[in-house]
């Protein structure tokens, strides 16, 4: 049996409908755009882990899809540029105006989901092109310009959550775990709370309420590369914004937790999102598992002139609320004091 290896690509506080759209876009959407059949082993696992959503990619699958997208872009650079134009037109004419005001109409929500599913494939194709360093330089320049004005998934998640809360106020705080086929008849509060803790979906499969650990044990063909967590006194990352400061850790996985951040605290997060900005303004420093120099946490921390260490991979796994740490962002080091 050939092993299929999966690695954690990102963790976000997003509505599950948008994350399933991303999952499907990377499989069915790519097949349609590239006019090919992807191998059965190419896929993604979407896992709800205590509120936040993790996306785990097949390493072989990512390489295969990147190669096919690169071949298409080199064969016809105009194809990618046309996709960007199509996405931008739809974004300006429909998605941005729609997302600015939530609705109480099931019909409008279903229409939005249908269009979001369709245009997620364009987004995925553009995103894959951007992440591949072999993409022609002229195309990368255009993609980076497009990226600077993007918050497609963030705004889509906010619209869906607020709209579903308008219709089902008793489910406030749990609407992120309603699937698209359930918007007219959502599950019980008990089911949604179980999904909030552990809910897993493999590409093209029905989701199930199960922990990642239990799922990994029963699927011997799928190997999940969990980060190694050992007792340590320091965590290494990259500099997002220079500075050195001490403070108390507050771990943020979802926007529902931003109220616990007090002035002078150290935010520890998988990756910051725009909804975290009020908390980031109060914090003394920011630490993330993910990201590079141009990620949201790094850009915002430089604007706020606050020390920031990014790309630690394990900060949210090692640190917990109340820990006292020193953030040495000059060297990209987080030292655990107690």
C-alpha cells in the first residue's frame, strides 16, 4: 500500500461552507479548469479543531496540481490573466457589494453559496500559481497586485455567519458549522457543538464527527505529519517586526476569543486575520504558527510597530494562556520564562 502524506497548510477561523468550497475547488475545480482527471490520491482533509478549521494537503497532490497549473500558465499566460479578470469583475460587481450587508433571505444565501463555489475554483487556480516560484515573473507580478486587495474567503465567511445568525439567532456562535445543504434546516445545537470540537471531511467524502487522532489511526494509507512537540524553553520562528518585550500569553484560535486579550498581552495564534485587529492593537506582541514576511500578522505588526515572530509552526501547541514569555523578534526567538 502506497502511503499518502499530509501536512498542515493553514488554520483559519472560517465558515465551513467556504472551507469546503476551497477543498472542492482544489479537486473538482482544478479538474474542470485544467480539463484533466486528477489521481485519486490527490486531495485535502478539512478538520474543525476546537473551533478553528485546519486544512491538510496531500504533499504528492500539491506537487501534481502545481505542475499542471505551471504547464498551463507557460503554454498560455493569457489564460491566468483572463481568470484574474473574471474573478475581479465578479468580485467588484457581486461579491463585495453582497458581503457588505448580510441578509435574512435563504434564497439569497443559497445564490451566494452557488456563486462562491464556482468562483472558488478561479481563486484556487490563481493562488496555486502565486505559491509556485516557477510561475513566470510577469504573471507573479500581476498575481501579487491581485493579492493585495483580496479577502474573498474572509468576507464570504463573515457574510454567511451573520446572515445565518439573522435567520437562526439561537445558533449564534455555531453557524460556522452549518453545511450548505443544511441552510434551510440546520442541525441541533448539540450536533453543532460536537462539530465545533471535531469534524473532519476528506475530499469527495461525507464529513464525520471524529478527532484527527482517531481518524489517522484507522486510515493506515494516510500519514499526517504532526509537528513534533517536546518540552522546550524557546521557540524559533522568523522576524515579522523587530522588537523585544515580555508579556502574558493569550492564545487566539477564533474571533470569539479576542475579548480575552488585555493591554500588554502577547497574542499567540495559528495566523492572524482582519477580525483580530482590535486585539492586536491592545497586544504588546504577536506570535504565529504560520506565515512569511508578507503575511497578515507581519504586515499589521509593522504598521502597529509591535514585535512579531511568525512561522514558528508550534507556538499554539506549546504555549497556553497565562504563560509568561519574552518575544525577541530581532532574532525570531520566543523564550518561555514560566
